[in-house]
C-alpha cells in the first residue's frame, strides 16, 4: 500500500459483501480466505501502521442462509481473522431465504453460530461504526429507522467532524453505481442529515473500480462489490446486465483514517492480487463543500479516443452474421466504460443493428481487444460498421473505428 508521506493512519479496516458461500466448497471460500491473508500481509508491510482493526461483511455472505453455509463462513472467520480485528457481520436478502428459515431463521443463526446481533454500534480507535441488517428482504422498517436515528445522533454528538462509518446491504437509491436497480430509499431522509457519514453497501455486485462506485452528495457512499459474480447497472448491453466471464469477480475495499479525520479508500482486486490504480480521498468528510466525487463529474469534457493505428476487423462472415474485433480505446486517468457498435447498409446508410458491450474494465487485466458477434444480417449485402467508445461520464469518442464487409450469399 502506497501511503502519502503526510498521511499516517491510525485506523485500518476491510469491507466485503456478496460473498455467497454455498453448501458445497466453491471458489468463493478460497477468495475470501485469500482476501484475509492478503489484507494482513498488507498491514504487516505498512511502514506507518501494521494493524487491521476491523472487518465488515455487508450482507449476502451466504448464498441461501443454510446451516452449512453459515457454519462454513464462521469457520473461515475463525481460521483467518486474527486477534485484534473486530468482526461485524450483517444479514440480508440471501440469508433470509425462505427455505432455510427466512428472516427469523437467519437472525437465530447469526446469534447462535456467530454470537452477533444484527445491528451494532461500535467505537474503534475513536471512530464510530454503525452496521444495520435489513428486514423484509432489503427494507428498513420503522423500528430499524428509529434505531438508526438514535445511534447516528449519539455518534455525531461525540464529535460532529469525525467520519461515521455506516454499513447496510442495499445501496441508498440514487448514490453509487448499482443503486438504480439495487437501491432502497428507506434510510435516505435520516442519513442525509449527517454529511460525515461514509456509507458502505453491496447487493448489486457492481464493480468497485467503477469510478461511479463512490458518490458524494449529502454524504459519501461506496459500493462494496462482490467475491462471486459481477452484475452491472446498464440495460442496453447485448448480453444483459451480467457480462461474459462474470464469475471472475473478487474485490474488496481497504480503508484507512488518520488523526485529522481524513479517509483513504483503496479498491483491491483479490484475483490478481493488485490494487486498482487509484485511491479515493475524503479529506473533510463533514463538509459537503469539499466533496469531489459528485455528479459534477458528468460535466467532464474528457473523451475516449482510439490511438493511431488502432485496428478493427470483420471475420467469420456468413450470410447472416459476422464477428467484429477491435482494439480498445484510451482515455485519460480512467477506463473506457463501453462501446457502441453501429452497423449500416452501405447502399442506403440506414442503421440496421446497434450493439453495446462493456470494455471489461472490471477486470484488473483488461483485454487489449474485444470481439462481438453481429447477428440477423441480410445475405449478400454490403455493410459498414462504426465503433464508438464511451466514458463513464457519457462522453463519446469523436472518431470511430470503421470497416466495411459483405455477407455471403445463402
């Protein structure tokens, strides 16, 4: 971990969600246990602070809340979390599976197997941590809301400028990437009164290295990713919201704070054992005027572009389909989000196919080229194909890649 010279942590914790332990031994167990070994290695190698003070699991650690899954996850905690690390586990929709006792069954197992309460308020190294489990699936009823109000009031009274770390399974609607399809707004009217909140949520399986996975408006929000499979929050992609190779997913957040209440968030890829190449910095969490990860980012003028010599090819041409392969575009400081592939008839210029695919930015090792199959074309017809790259902030490349081809006769 590369800490700034002037940033000396006095707190470090890790956050994960949507791990999805199953009854049988699957790769998710290996990923979680690898993540714990990694974060301890990172802590030990730190020049300024060698402790992992806490681990927060933000729901859906069990795929269906069975006794086997709950005990298997507890066993992984017992074998991999070391003395001195405070563990907090919350339960939500997947633990509430009706075939394994529903909500009441999940709460009983959380108490019996883990010895934990569903809602907790802890103070660790002088910082307040509030974690709340859902009820009725992924909602927060009146009693939950009353509890949250009470605990937040107490935390803020202790020091209104100090960050309050808050955890719940579903995203708060209208905040981080993933909150369109997987958000809830039951707590919004409470949380927005406390700008010093740094909120952590999962549920969506959206990648944490998406720059939209941090959001600041009334408070700071962060998505916590998944150790199981990716799902994304756009609905125009040719393969739906779950991309190819979605199961190559294992990400976590490592968070640090210093004595001046500054916070640093390090998104980490467990599969490749690498930090993603950026750090999110929250220097004054109690003052929204200082927030930098706001919707103003959509006013960015930075556009993706195809480098000189970027190639596009059309292959495996039949009478009704073909394969389009092209080099990835570039963009300053971030990744390309996705691509629009537009296919037109050469004779009329009329668009006959529009295809959208992701850049696969969610993999630490992004591919250098992408391929897509264009289907339902007409036989013996000349087509032109244009490929445009898009940023996360809705800016499109000015110059597309271009190619022409002709389908075969039937």
